[in-house]
C-alpha cells in the first residue's frame, strides 16, 4: 500500500472527501424536502376529503351532494383554510421533532409508526387548543378529530409502503451497497452477521480482509490486497473492525480515497461495550457514549407546570386558614409569624425555606444543646416532645398546617410538591458521602417518607425511600404520593 502522506488529509478544504460529503448533504436535504412535500400533500388531501364527507352530503346516506362552489365559500367563511395551514405547519414541525424526515434504516416500521402517531396526535391537540382559545365555534371538532386519525393512517402508511419497497429491492439485490469488512475477528464476524440478517439496512457483505488470513473462504486476502479485492468485488463500502492502529487506519483511509470508497471505522471498545453506543459531537470532537442516564425533560416540565398550578390554587384556598394561624401565633408567643431558615436543596444549593413559626423565637440557639436527645438515627434532628415547640405550634404541626408557606418555595422553584424533605444546613454538614444522592432532585413539600414511614426514626429508612423515589420517579408516582398525603395529614400524627 502506498506511503501515507499527512498533507493528503490535513488539506481538507478542496478534497474529494469533503466535496462528496457536501454533495451527500445536498441529496439528504432534497430527500427530506420531498418527504415534507408528501406529508403536506396527504394532510391537505385528507382534510378536503373529510370536509366534503362531513358537509358535502346533505344526508347521512350520501344521497345528494352540496355544490362545490358552496363548499368552497363555506370553508373560506369559517376560516377552515387558515386553520388547515396552521395544522399543516404543526404536523411538519412535530414530525421534525420526531426526526421523521431523516429516519435511519435501523428503526423498525412499528417504531416509526408510533413516532408518526405521537407527532400527529400532538399537532392535533395543539390545533384543538388553538381553536378553543380563539373562540371560533364554527370549526367542527369532529372534522379536526377525524383528520387526526386519518393523518396517522396516511402518514404512517406511506412510510411503511416505502420501507416495504426498499426491502423488496434489497432482497433482489437492487440499491444494495457491497461491503468489504477489514478484520475477520469476533467484531468483524458479528458485524457481517448483523448486516446480512437485517436486509433493510441495504448492505451485502462480499468478504473480509485480515492481517492474518486463516483459510476461511470468506477472507479474500490481507490488507495489502485492498485495491485488488475492492476492484474485483465492486466494493462500495469499507468497514474497519481491526484493533485501533493509527498508521494502518490512515493507510486504509488514503486507499479508500483513491478508490472513491466510503470508509467506516467500527470501534471495539472495552470488549464490546462500544457496540450500539451512540456517536455524538461535543465541540467538534466525536464522542462515543458508553453509558448515559436520560433526563426526562418532558416529564420534568410537566411536573413543574403541575407544581405551579397546584401551589397557586393551594395558597388561594389556604388563605383563610393562614390568616387564622397568623393571628393565633401572634397571640400565643413572641416572635415573627413566618420562620425562615436556610435549607439545602438540589445539588447542594442553599435556599430560604418558609414555615409558620411553631417554636419559641430562640429555638435555633437551643438546638445544639438538645442534640444528645435526638430521636432520629443519623444527621437528621427530631424530637417527639421538643420543649421548644409552642402550644399553638403543636396544633399546627399536628395537621401539618405549618408547612403551607412552603408552597411559596414551590412557586419560586426552590422546591417541588413531591420530593425528599429539605434538611437544614447543620444537618447537611453531618451527611456522609452516600447521603448526597438525595440532593439529585428538588426537595419536596411531601414525599415517600411522609406517606410510608412518617414515624420511623431511622435515617437509613428515609434514605432508602428517597433513593427509591429518585430512581423510579414518574408523574404517576408523584400523583400517588399527593393523594396519599391527604389522609396522612388529616391523621393527627404530624411531624
């Protein structure tokens, strides 16, 4: 194989490789535009058919049809055309968010259809909300709902038909890329088996090249035979599955450019941990993600909306009760009505947590003296008969009324309705390293501990429940905890 010259790949600006990549990108954009055009056409045709079916027939049995001119006039009068344009835009944007215009061949038809259903369903719901907010009562909800169902069928249907067509051509050997795998080891054999069994990927494996040919009939030569084998076998794609050897890969890269072949490097990282790992870019550097913990961004956004809504309603409904509690606290003992103290929240961030004052004014000063009487095992301080609690405070704590001002913390974003309870700074400073995991999420007004083990003195039990909540979080879990909190609060065993 020819000598490797560094300048041949460092001078990339006018190289055939980059020109080819630019051309491939333009082809990709043209294909995506054609997919968008098909979707737009099908949505418009479906809307017209459903509109005519709904308003064009004078009778349910379709005995007579209204004049076409009358239908057009009625549609324009009722702004159906404007709403159709909005609907088309929403569907295209939703499909783009589901990556339906650059779908990989590896995705299955059923999964793609599910993505179509999500996109169309989301767009249809947004349209219904827009119609409702606009106050337009002339747009038929039945037409909109029927269009949504029809669009799921047509948009998913043409994609399934396209996949069947591509698969049929692949089985006939049409439109298939002939692949030569460099490296006949475990990784190379696994890749070949995968490409051959999954015909929709569009590859046909013509053989292997290996540093040490082992007599296998499919090994067509050594790496030095690359040019000869590639020309004889009419190769389109090269897959390098050899252990990482920079100089060898560079030489293969140079030869692939000369032969105008696509070159793919399949890394065998850490005994196969890199297989199926997604490749992404950070600052221009290609990164193979061996493990990732997905962040449920949509679920967290919904959780935040629920927090704000429920906290707002809760403060409005609790206003009379808070007013009575304020008056009682003022009459019962000296000091402010609201007690605010630094608590430790998500990722160790400190914030002011608000409660109705249930203790004497100098309660924090007395806390260190009472540490020896702590009834909780671990850094969390708690006493059943705390001498600092006022007469009014005992009643407020009994029914958790003192926690209501924390709804303000929820509105400010310091807390959530559901989560691990926030601890004071002095308790936080007594954490062991494994306790810090409970700070991965926002603290909550209520949590799993409050509804399952409110009277359990063990901090380890609290930690177990908090970690179980964090690792298995879902909106359904939050709803269940909120519903269980109501009877727990009404029982007079407040914390």
